C-alpha cells in the first residue's frame, strides 16, 4: 500500500509543476522533425522547451 501511495503522491506533485502539450500534425511534418532532431541529438521535449522560451522571451 505504501508504494501505491508514494506513486500517487509523486504524480500528484508532478501534475502541480508539469503540464501536458499535445497536438496533431501531419505525419510527414512529424517524421521530418523527428529526423532533424535525431540528427541534432535533441529530444522533442528539449526542442519544444527551447521554442517556448524563445516565444515567451526567456
């Protein structure tokens, strides 16, 4: 039982600080982005965070 509570507490705290961002895009664009990011050694999460920072002026 303690593990279950620990897990649920972890995710509850995570939801307080982390949000989800999900959109549908044409598959061709997604494949092209995946290939470009793979060549750069960058994850989609890191790339999106970088783009968001650019947009909000961080």
